[in-house]
C-alpha cells in the first residue's frame, strides 16, 4: 500500500492554523472566573512598618533586629497601599 501524502500550500496551512487558533479561543471561556462576589477586608489606622535599616553596614549575625525608619497607615501587618485600596475603591 502506498503512503498517503498530503501537500499543503502555505495558504492552506495558514488558514488551518488560524482556524485551530480560533477554535482554541472558544475553549478559554471555560477558564473565566465565575461571577461571584469578592469580599476583601482592609485594616487601617494602625502604624505599619514599611522601611527598615540596620545600624551596621552589614549585620554581624542574623539575630540583629533592624531599626524601623518609616511607618504607613495599615493594619499593623500590611500597609494599606500594598493591600490595593485604590484598586478596590475604583471598582465600586
């Protein structure tokens, strides 16, 4: 039995690749997030450390505690700026 040889012109190959790409885009719809509400809690009003400095140019050991040089508004752990405050209120 003779092998089956299929020859494509560059135009045919390109059109098939475009069709396959378009078909794959339809599959991406299943990966969209479901329309459920998202709740975020942000804390504020508590000084939150954001900048640190060591007293020596290079710490002598890893037990040395750095000095806090800057505080920002936050919840004591995460600064409000890092929590994405401005992004959340833009969407409301």
